[in-house]
C-alpha cells in the first residue's frame, strides 16, 4: 500500500507514467468511467477548500466511485476533540482511499502511519500540496511539451505558499530549470527551501521584487495570492495583499509562448482582463487537476480498465 504525502514520494519515472495515464484519461474518458465501481473515497478536509475538494470528488465520480467525507473541522468529530489518528482509523473502515487536508503541517503523514487505506495529502498548512504540484507538472508538460529547460517565475506569497514549496521541490529534479523568485522582502522563500533545495542542489535562481523586470525572461509565470489565513494580524495582510497585480500591461512584456499558472483561488492578483489572453492557462490547469487526480486514485488503488 502506498500513500502520497510529498511530491517526492514518486520518482521522476513514476511521475511520467502517472502523467501519461492522465493524458490518456483526458483523451479517452469513457475507457475509465467504471474502473472504480464499488470503491469509496473519503475526503477529510479540516479547512475550507473549493477546487481541491471538488476536484477529488469529480475525479472519483468520473471513475465510477463514490465519495463520503466532511468539508471543515467543525463538521467533523474533530470539534469534539477526536484525534487525526482516530479519525483515519474510523475512515479506514468506511472507505478504500482517503484525501486529507489539514491546517497542521505533518497531519496527513501522521494519518498515513495509522491508516489501512492509501492516504493522499491534499494540503497540510504551509508545508506541502502534492496533488496541486502534480496538476502543475501535468499542465506545464501538456502545454509546453517538457518539464526541463525553462525559466520559471514564482510570484507573490513565497513564504507561506505551500504550492510554491512543493513545485520547487518537484521541478528541481528536471534538468535546465532556473527560478526567478518574485516577492516582497517579507514574503521571500523560506530559508529551508533556499538553503536545502536550491543552494544544495546548485539550482540557478534569482530573487527580485519587481515583476515587470522579470517578465521578458519567463517561460512560466506562477502567480499566487497573499493568503489572509496565514497571517497573524489583519494589518500585515492588508499591507501585503496588493503587492503584485498581473494586468495587460505586464503581460505585454512577456514572451508570446509564456504560460501563466495559478493554483486558485485568486483575489485580485490577476486582473480579469488577463483571462482572455491565450497565455492565461489557470482554468485549463484546474481541469488538468481532475485528470491527474483520477490517475493518482487509480494508481494508489491499483486499478485499471478492463
């Protein structure tokens, strides 16, 4: 039995196989419509989520399975003081696979140690968001035709953004990757990512505060929102939230084949006027999230079309 707690739980070769499966699902959805008949996915979401939770539910439904679960800690026995370990033991009696989101870093890992079904980390605090990373990798590979040999700009909240941390950890395994880290000083990439991943791996990167200066060299621009829920006070959040807004004027500085990704939800960091630009692929990215989660569920349950 395998779990997915970190993007690094799969080798590069296994990721390629997973993405190949996701691409085939996209092309031939009818072939996979009943591979999870009789299987149940438990979605244990201790904090709010729209895209990730609905994406998992859509994925399981498209595979022919069913979904049970809760969408907030207040709607679960956690409100009564039940531990994560007891919750996963209970869920293991009801479901065949579990997707867990939790505000505490490491909670899905703890759950996996006490689970008798595969556990998927659907986001744990500011730590990891591996299925978003799989979505990002599939989007980039599908649209650019490769995962190496490019300059990737990461913009916005690089300190608390778990999607950014996971994506860096995943992309450094491919050759020819260079990062441009664009953020205010207060929201720079954490030192453990800079020192233990980028510096230790001799990965070229540049840190800057000006988005306009970075635009001309980027193959991928990954925008993130400044997350209110990660700040300790409202004043600090308000001061930071409008640091970077991508609009038509900034898009005009970018390459013709640049792709703009965003894990969503956005607040105002991407102007709606950018949505019609063919380089804005964040809603296509959300669709790729369903395909990769379908492939992941199949892989962890070890099921395949008849």
